[in-house]
C-alpha cells in the first residue's frame, strides 16, 4: 500500500498490512525519540487542528505528536469562534485551511464530515472523530498499546467491558482485532450488548466470541480487559443503572482473581469505572495507552506528510 | 521608504512604491518557500496575535505565515478570557504583550484601535481589522492575487460586485487600485452604491469608472470580478432583498457570456454569492486568493521584524 | 539544592540560596538572549499550559519564555472545553497531559491544586496560581525586577500599597523580602491592613516594619513603591470605598515629594491605582516588571527541564 498523501478516515479503510506497517513505524519513531530527545522530520510543516467540537485530550495528543516531529501547529479548539457562524460550509472551511497548512486533523459532530473534507482538499485529512461514527486513531493507538505491552496481539484473550451497544470505541476496536487470532469476551449489561451485526461479522471473520454479563467470573480468563464508560442516560430507570454501575466497577476486589499478567485499558476520561486504587497496580495500562497516542499519531502525520 | 520597524495600520499610509516593493518581496518569499520547503528568517522571533474579536481565517493565515518564516506564535483568539474583563485598557494590554513578543497583530472591534496600539508600543503593530475601518492586509493580498494571476494590474477591467456602500473590503481595494491604470465597474443594487466621496476621489485620481446595476450585461467586459456579500439587514424589506440577491448570484449561467480569461475573487467567507459549481471552473481564483494571504503576510512580518 | 526536576509550587519551599541562584540564572539568560537573539536550550521539549481559569497575561508570559528557550507549547486557556466537563478528576487530567509534555504549568481556581498535581506526575509542575493561595513566579519576577533595577535588594525601603489584607501578591512578596535586609512600609486603609500573623512573622525574621494609612507622607521615605488594586467589594459602603480609592491613587501630584530614584511597581492589570501620566516618568517600573517575567520563567522552565 502507498501511505503517502493518504487520508485517515476510518479503520475500515485499512488492511491488516496497513495496520502492521503503521505500528512498526510508530515503534521506530518512539525509539528514535527516546534516543535522540527530539526529531526533525516535519521541520517547516504545518498541522491544522480543526476541532469543531472540543476534545482537549485528542487535540493535545496530535499537537504533541506534531511538535515531537519538529513541525508547527495552527488551528481552533471549538467552533464557537469560526466562520461557521457566518454560514460558511464545511467544504469552504477546509479548502481555506488547506491554503495555510500541510495536513489537517478534523473533529466534527457530524457523521461523515471527515470523509467529506477529504474529498474537498488535496492535503491529507486525519479523522479525529466524526460524531458517533469513527475515531480511527484511537483504535490504532489501542492496537499499538496492546502490541507494545504483550509483544503480540495473536493469541490474547481480550475482554471488552461496558456499553458495547453504543460505544464507538469498542466497535472499531473489535473490528480491528478481527484481523488477529484473538478470543473476545463481551461483558455488558443485557441492555447494552454488542449489536448482532457486529457479532456476526466477527464470527464470520473467525473470532472466538463469548458474551456474558458476569465481570468477576470472566476476569480470571483474560489477558486484557478493555473498560469503557456506561452512561446513565442509556437506562430507563435510575435503580437499574446503579445496579449495573456497581457490578461493573473495576477495583481491587474485582481484580482478586485476575492473573498477574492481566492488563487493563480504558480510552479515558473515566469517571468511576476504574477505581483509582487500581492505578498503581501492575495491571493499569491506561496511562501508557494515553502515551501511545503520541508515537501512533507521529507515524500517521509523518506518513501522510511523506516526510519519514 | 523604510519598511523596517514600520506599523501596518491602513492602506492609505502606503505609496504605490511601498505596495510594489511589498508585492515583490511576497513573490520572492513564495518562490523561496516552494523551492526550499521551509524558511528560517524569523527563527527565535515571536508573533503575538491579539484577536479581541474572533476571525479564525485571518488569525490562522498570520500564524501560518509566521511559522512558514520559522518563527513562533503566542496570543488569544477572543477577548472573552483576557484582562480586558478586569477593566484593563487597550494601551496597557498592548504594552504588556510588547514585553512578550517581537511583532503584534491586532484585531479589534473599535475603529482606530490599531493606530492607538501603534502609538503605545515600540514593536511593530499590524492591523488585522479594526471595526468597519481598515483591514490593510486583505487589500494587499488582493493586489498580490491579481498581479500573480494576470502578471500585471495595469490595463485590467475590474468589476466590484455586491454591497459597495458599506463594504470595507471594496472601499480599500478601490482606493489601492487607483494607483494603477484600471477600469472599474461598480455593480450593485441602487441602495448599495459606492459612496459619492470615494467615487469622486477615484475620478480625481484618473480611474475610469462605470456604475451599473446589471451584472450579466457587464460580465463580458471584465477581466476580473470581485464579489462580496450582500447582507439581508441592509434592506428595508425582505422581498427587495431576495430580488437583489437572486440577480447577483454568480453561477454557471451568469458566466455564460464571460470571456475565457475572466477571474473571480471573493474575500470569503461566502454564503451563496458564488455557486459552488463555479469552484471547479477556470474562473475561480478565490482559494488561490486565500493562499496569497500567506506570502503577503510573510512579507509584512519579515519586513517589520527586519529579518529579510 | 538540586533544582533539576523540581516542582515550583510555593515560594515558601525556597531558601534564600534557591532564590539567589534562580535570579542569577535568569539574568544570565536575559543577557544571552539579548546577545544571540534566540536560544535553543529547550529545543524539542514541550510545555503544557493548563489554565483551568483564564489568565492571558501569565499564560502568554510562560509561552513566550518557552519559545525564547527554543521549545514548543500545547495547552488550553480555559476549562470550558476540557474533559473536566465530563467529570474527569484533576489527577487524571494531569496524568494524561504528562504523557504529551515535558513540563506542566498549571493555573487552577482551587487552593492546593498545583501541589496535588505535583504529587500525581513525574514531570515538573509549575504553579501559575492556585486560588487565593500561591503564585510563586509572580514573587520571583518581582524580586528579579527589584534586583535588576537597584542592583541589590538589601538596604532598600519598600512600600507596599493597597489591599494588604487579602492580596496574595503582597503577602508572598513580603515573605520573600524577609530574606533580605529591607525596611517595609505597609500602606493601606485600616480595613485592609496586613494580617497580624504575617506581620509577626516578618518581625521575627528581623524585618523593620512601619504600618501607616498615609501614602503621601510615606512616599518621600521610599526607594520602591509596590502598588496593588483595592477592590470595591471589600468595603461595607460605597462612600468609604471612594474616599480610600481617591487617597491611594498614585499620580503626578502624589509623586511630587518622591525622591528622584523612587521606582513604582504593580503586578498588573491596573484599573486606576496608577494614573497613566506616571507611565512616562522615570518612576514607572511596571512594564519592565512585566518583561522580567520572561527571563525568570525561562530560568524556571530551563532548570526544571534540566536543559541549562
């Protein structure tokens, strides 16, 4: 595949080879950065970060990645002060920003916004989340985190916990994990089970699937537990929510039967799905996961800018 | 003239020689940037962008220009979070920011704000729009765009379309074009004609002027059509507005009688003055015009910083 | 003392030797910057500025300092668009940002926030103000300004004017000045006198203290007058406030009996405590004081980053 000048819109656009290549480049960059302290691949290049809806974490991760590559950043962090207010179309906004920059990262509340933007401009577009649709760099950094922690993805038993019905992150991750030889444990309340069409697709692609509502009983099986937030508003009544919430908190007690090597990930921000007492245990991988965003985004920026 | 350390407040402060010199420097920088990929004239210098009212497009253009010159940027994009809220005067704000930076770009809702700022500080001040008064870098980039597209300004027949009564952009542009040997076609609804005093000044300076309400009849004469927005609130009743709006949209039909070489410009953002179907025609110059802002602002920053 | 990797949370954590060392480093950096135009000590390093409450002046000063050192900046200027809104804890926010950066500057409305942050992360934390508690870099730049203006701090007669009861700035400054052999003149309305416990501490540390309500009578004694704002809301009735306000404005008349060498400082922003007519007199030191923030913050960033 040719990465050069390519847009990054959806993980579904990537083959397994694309992903493997990207993870290798990210690993190389992480090591180079550690050795040399700073890199200059993107010296003189400009990243524009267009956050039509705020996402401080994702924005700062991309900006850090661009600076670590030696490049510069311009942009905005919310649509409140942009020409959108004057009635400008998204197409015009991105064609304007294209004149000021070499690569554009876009986050937009509207599904399909990133794809539309990519069709309008010649500079590469990287999707940092478009509505409930796609957030491909999150999935790529999740895979990178797993590979770096375990040295491999094949052979792992991975639990996905939380809101598996509406959760964009777990849908994308599950689809990407289907490239590998993994066992997936889908742990959720009945109301928030993974949609049938995704489970069928995973089956067809040869993934071994276990659905369950039982977190504690499943934990001993797992190499990795990927936790996501369960939102109150998904439940018809408060009492039902509180029951579920209580039984899905990951804490010292929940982890009593975990194997020593169990790792826990979370896309963050968390509220109380993972108790802070877990942070200092050897299980916590979620801040390392945050860090992984930087080399993965460095790789994406560097490849699409054609400077690596 | 000595450009070094000079403020850029109003196009009226510039002689024709000043403008020609600036356009030459901008062209040189554009070519150097294309050849070398990145420049380092302003390495170690800091631009402060003080946007007391938001203008994402202008801000990003200046920031891109500063980064393309190798410099850094600090600033704010709206007054909402500044000391102005604590009752600080504009004079104190700019004298404070002067301590942090080497050149200041200011946008302010109050007419005369940029001039006042320039009187208070020793670092150069560049006006990025003060109320309905002046926005000199827009005019300079317009001239640059024309010169780059046609190879000259002299001899061109230029139509100015839209709200010629209140439009700051077209007033400044018309005054600057009076330095050249051009024919101006002022195309507007009767209610929004160019003010008499400007027309008289243009006459005195030897510009050939044609006033008309007829867009379609005028198009065949033109080398360049500069389109601006007509705002609903300028009209006493809705019906009148809709009639005008309809007859002044530039689209494929309007352009049927245009010569092949006709170019169309617009300061953007547009709403529906130019139909998107025009974007892919050879007439559209408005995104190239956006790009022109970068070398022109690089030239302004570099000259006032004395680093070129 | 070992400055490397250290947090900067409170001036109370500093010995006199720590302060003296810092001021020397700041002076060296200021001179180097003047000679060379730009420095590259922090090339490749990233500063994250986390302003949970806005403070444009302080933020821009830190960003300027980081750029002057050759480094890059990421961050946010108000909490409005952060994950805090999604219920994220401060601890999680700083541990996330730690993954993206090499040093963190934090401003937070909650007392103790900076100390808490420092306990959560391994990168250095610099406190840019936590509620009414501490703003150590203001105190350090105040000391630096005095030392640069007078060549020494010992032996000076220093007036502190304004709200000495609630003013965080004057409390910290007075405590830091107690390291030196100074005479302090505390000039305030009776309602806003310096708290007893601070005065007692200053006495114990050997500072010569004069309390007074009389500005004009005290001015002839002073080498330096440090002015702060008196806030209307501190007074039970409006009339009382206006009387006080009038008698504490520093203007040409107030300064008639000042010695020629008297210098006036103010942490800014000011409202009307110092009349603008004073700005152009030789007494005004407050914009030089703003400038001093840059070398002092360069020194703090460079030392904590271990790049000097």
